[in-house]
């Protein structure tokens, strides 16, 4: 499977800072390693393959051009997956960020003006990268279960908090990204082969999760089957698979009507 930026080994909610009840996600930068089955259980690999297939399949993920969504009512993202660019606009203020994910260069609009000072650009573009890493992983993590550096382990059969009978697998990570010490437990519904719940552990050795969230509200967007509900007021909205974007999306800060963008 063609790999995009195998970015998922870091999370930072908000502009460069961690917020209450949110957590560092394991993500990495440009990591083109292939998944190594030698470091994973065959049964866990089977479950991960089933998840990817049930969520639309590797080919559909590779073919995705643009993904639009609103992260928990806080910000809009337009992710040009094909050309590796993202535009982020906060809902509560006028902050707008344009980032080239390959070069980490871009533009920053804040407090009614575009900022060009290098220190300010560096600060906010790094924050944009972290927000993109975080937000995309929360939305489409199932497609990243077999990225390079990921190790899969089958744990047990179990029932989620909502009563869904599941297979539980564990995700740990090699020395990639900035927080490879994280781990996840993933509940995969036996009947649906979709992620039904996940638990986040800050360290591989931790026995108690920092949080456990449901994965609910599955809807098909284009060829992808995506969950929009993480419980406790954490809902995605405005999800849309697009094939093109307005011409100036990444060139300037001309207004974009995210709600109506098709």
C-alpha cells in the first residue's frame, strides 16, 4: 500500500499545547517504512486487515484526494492528502494556518493580519503540524494500523462499554516520532470488523488507560466508512471526501465556506 506521511506518532490539542482530557497520540513524520509482520501477532494482523477492509480498504484510502472535517467544533481542516497540504481555521477566533506538510512551510493569519516574522511563522506552523497530526489520527486511525513502525498484538476477546462483542488488539511503536512510548488498545467488533472503542496509554508499561472512548456514528464518505463520534461531546462534523479544492485554498486567506464546500 502506498504510504502517505506515516505521521501518527504525536498529538497536541490546541495551538501547540495539550488541553484537559486530551493526550499525546503516537505519530511520526515522513516515515516510508513498510509494515513489518515479524514484529506482530498473525491474529492481530488479521484483525487489523479486517478493520482496514471494513473501513473501505487500502485502495480507497490510497485514492483519497482531499478530506474536509471539523474537529470537535474547534476547527476546520482541509487536508489535501494527494499534494500533502493542509489548511486549518479555528472556529473561536480568526486564526488561519496554511501548511505544506513536506516542507513545513506556509502562511499564518492571526489577529486580523498575515504574519511574516520567521519566529512567529515557525511557532504557528509547528502548531499547525501537530494539530493536523492529532486531528487526522482521531478521525481515521484504522487506516494507519499497518504503518511502518507499528507492532500489533492480539490481547483477548472482550465487550465494549456499549456491549459490543470484540477482539482487542494492542498497538505499540518503534523508535519513530516523538512519543513512541505510547500504546493503544483497540476493540474491533466481531460482527462489523469496525473499531468500536479505543483506550490510550501514555506509556507502554502503564496498566491503566488515560481514557477510553467509543467509536460510533459510522457513515460512508465516498468510499471510506468513518466514525464521527468519540463520546463525551467529542464529535466530528462536516466530514466530506472531495476531489478538488478552490484554486487559492493554499495560496491566500480568501474566505472559504467550509459548511457548503462540496
